[in-house]
């Protein structure tokens, strides 16, 4: 089959690879019909996740058709149209039983690296390096889905593919970001990053009861989407002092809840950005935490900072004193998709949110490198490139 493979830093190629097969009776094979790029994929592309190997298939946000099931799969059958969680959960360990699917004890089959780096390993993730299990990703014609009964969800009638696709990753990540905030009626929520996850965090904050959402980014077209579709107030951080504006917009109090939907490759202005960029390039810090610093400084006393932007390692100039003395609550993590996907499919089916507006470019796998370059540089008003592996 054809698959989009990582062959080096900032280098992807479509290659012929073996078709996947059933390796465990709980597996299913899915014929991939749509597979989206994601901001966290850029960390792989840029070499910030050191556990990539030449030939690894990337991609983790996808949907498709079940074409084969293992002997112990009970909820799926051939022909089912499904959306699949990007995080793999066994369904039997303590964490899965607590609904903490991204902390699964069993799905990362190559857990040693994360255990050394973090003390413990979390779940396996499709197409996200050998640190997260070395699973083949979804930018391919077919994919093996382990623990298929737990991570594959039938798409309701009437929900179009373009809407269901983003219930795989972007929507549950954004929803979890808002859910972790513990939003109370009347709360003001600030969201850093107006990409796919940030847009879904904006919508989710309103679903969960926020009275106002303030979105922060630098790209006018993304801020426009946040205003018109997301109904958020917006700030362009290249034009205003974000911290001063957030104080002014909240009567000097600060936002009640702050969401970091950016992560390790955050961009900012001035000396701070040059400092972080230089230290990251020479590996004196692994992540650029400009957004996280801002969220901590902006959040009101006693507020909550929610982090779904991916971080991989060590941060510099982390304002721990502000966090402690302001009595902030931190909530963070890879998303627990299996907890949220059924609810979000219902929301999409009812028409309360239609995530299909995230799809701005629909291309075949052969334009994979071009698609990721466009996505990384955010040209041509690109929000998300979606690959259709069955189309040449």
C-alpha cells in the first residue's frame, strides 16, 4: 500500500509499504478515507521528538471503513464507518477504567524511553514515534487499530465525513482543554492558539458555560474564524500587549481560565522569542514555553491553567513563583479521547458544532510534503490539510 513516511527532518515521502494485518484478536483493519495533519505532527517533522526512525508512517487523526476484525472484536463489523481515537487504550488497566485513556499502562509497547524521561509511560499513539509505541500512522491506505472496540466509534447516520474526522483528535482535545478548566457560569476563558485545537477549545468553552472567550493568535484569518464562527473576542499578539489587554478586558482581574493550545513550538515577539529559539536550536531547552508563561502571568488569582499543547521535555524561565503565589490550578495531558468521542458525535449529529470548517485543503497523499509545508508556514489560509489516501 501507499503511505506517507518520515524519512528525515523536514522530509516526507510516499513509499510502498506492506499492508497491515491482524496481529492480535482485538485488532481491526481500517481502510483510511480521511487523515488530517495536526500541529503536534510538526514536532515530529521538525525533529523535536527524537524517537523517529526513517520509514515511520505518520498521522493520527483519521476515519475510515472497517475491512477486517479480529476474533475478539465485538462492537465492529466489516463495512462500519468509524472515527478512531488517536490515543490507544487497552480498556482493562486501572487508568483506562478511570477514564484516563491517554495514561494507559499497556498500549505503549515500547515504554522504556518514556519511563526514563518521565518516570512512567503513557499510552501508545498512532504515528507518533517509537517513544509512543512505534505504531504505524494514518497517512496510509490502511491502518491496524489495536484494541479496536475501545478506540473505534461508529459514525451516526447523517454525520458527514468532513465533520466526523475531527472528532478523532482536534475536537476531543479542545473539549478536554475546556473541561479541565472547571468552567463556572460567568467565567471568562482565554485561549492561546487559533489552530484546529484552539478553535475547538473556543467552541467547547461556550458549550460548558463560559460567558466570554478571548482568543489570542497572530494570523488574521484564524482570528477572523475565531470571531465569526467561534464568537470569541480576539487579540493579535503582534499588535497589542496581551497581558495588558487581558487585564483591561476583564476589569483588572484577569481571565478565570487560561488554555494553552500551542505547546512546545510557541511563537512570540521580541527578545523572548529570540532567546527561546536560540536555546531550542542548540538543545539547551527542548520546548519554547512563551504561551505557557503568558497564561500563568495572565490568569487571575485562584484561576486555572489548562494545557493541551504538547510539551516534550524541559522549559526555561518558567514563572513558578507567579503560579504558586497566585494559587493557580494546573490541569494538563494528552487527551482522553475515548471518554469524549461518543458525546461529541452526539453534539455534531445534533448540529450544535460542525467541525468541518477546519478542513481547508483536501489533497492526495502524494502532496504530503507540500501539505505539511503549507500547514507549517500557514500559507493560503491553511487551517488543516486532509489527505485522502484512497484517491491518487
